[in-house]
C-alpha cells in the first residue's frame, strides 16, 4: 500500500510541477480538454495521452502542428491530474477512517469503511489487460 501511495504522490508531484510551469513567449490558443467523470476515466485519459505524447516526442524535431497537438492534449491531462488529486485525497481520507475504526475495534464500521475504501481505490490497483 505504501508503494502505491508513494508512486501516486510522485506522479502527482511531477505533473503538478510540469503543469504549473508557464510557457515563455506568446500564449497559444486555449482549448477545453476532456473532463474525466471518474478516477478510472482520468487514469485512462492519462494512459492514452501519455502514449500519444511519447509517440510525438520521438520526432527529431517537433513541427508547429505537433506542438499544437501536445498543447491541446495537456488540457485533458491537466484535468485528469486534477481529478486524480481529488480522488486520491478521498481514498486517503477513507483509508485513514478505516485505520482508526480498525484500531479502536469497531467491527461493523471497519467492515463498511473497508468496503468503501476498496471500491474507491479499485481503479488505482486494477491492471489493464
């Protein structure tokens, strides 16, 4: 569990630093990215856009069209990271409540909170086939 949490925190830090940096020079057109409705959808957006970004970055030199495509994708990626941050906070809070309930011997509450935690965290631990 600690490894998953550490990995998520590292991922969030990298993306928040990257997304927070302003582009020097003139601002390009702004786009509305896709807004994920769930943690699973946010993770899917990141997977697909990271794959696209990886492909684009393999070019020896990025064309203006490729730069624009990357720029457009970052809006969806930023929305996905924002959703991920919010959902991870909910999962963390849920886990803390589970921890406290189990620590104090509250059987029924522990069972309910455990089920809630598993449901919330499922998209983080599922493997894609």
